[in-house]
C-alpha cells in the first residue's frame, strides 16, 4: 500500500522541524515550567573596571605628509634658504626687481614697490605665495618644489615669524 502525503501537510511538518531546530532548548522544572537559562561564558560581555579609561588615550595616527607643521617652520633655517636658492638673483644680489629684496627678513617684510608681499597669517592673501604657487615666480631657472612651497605657506600662515 502506498502512503500519499499532501503538499500542505509536508510544508507544515517541514515548518515544525525548522522551528524546533531554531528554538533554543531550555531545561524544564519538575512542575513543567521552563526556567530562564543564563548565557554561556562564550556569550558574556566583558566588564569594564573603573581603572580602565573609557576613551582611547593613544594619539591618532596621521597619514604621512609632505607638509611641515606651521609651528615648526623656521625662517632662518627653511624660508631664507628657499629665497637664497630661487629668488635673490633677481630680488637682492644682482638687482632688486620691482623693489622687492629677499636678502633678509626685514626686507622681505617691507614689501615691494607694489606694497606688502607677505600678509602674516594668510598665505592665500600673500602675493609672494600666490606668485610662487602659480609658477609665475621665479621667472627664470628652477622652480621651488611642492614641499618648499608648502614651507612658505606654513611660514606665512603661522604669522611669518622671524625665527
């Protein structure tokens, strides 16, 4: 004799088996009620003791950069050597083009016949920085590197200190 099952019956049995497999089993008490089980040690949440800091105390890692921190820029050690390498042949030694002398801090800060060339605290408003960034200066010869231009920007943005 052949036993024939209907599709709805098979689906109902399959669902019951599935639900039974997915439902966690809990121990039963003598009265037939189910007791709540405590989580196993593998599922416990670690406790934080009061001596542990709640926030990270490590300094965040900053991606490597070619920028020199503005506070670390030195006029005498970094900025003046850039002027000496790229600028003073036209602005100080052989001649003083546009009345702009780059041979000393005082002369740089005194500007040109066109007015101030360095606006302390604002590289974007400083004509000196804009001309170098745009490649208009120096007119002849090698141009400063990206890193050297950033040093000029950082120095001006730091207030163009005489350090």
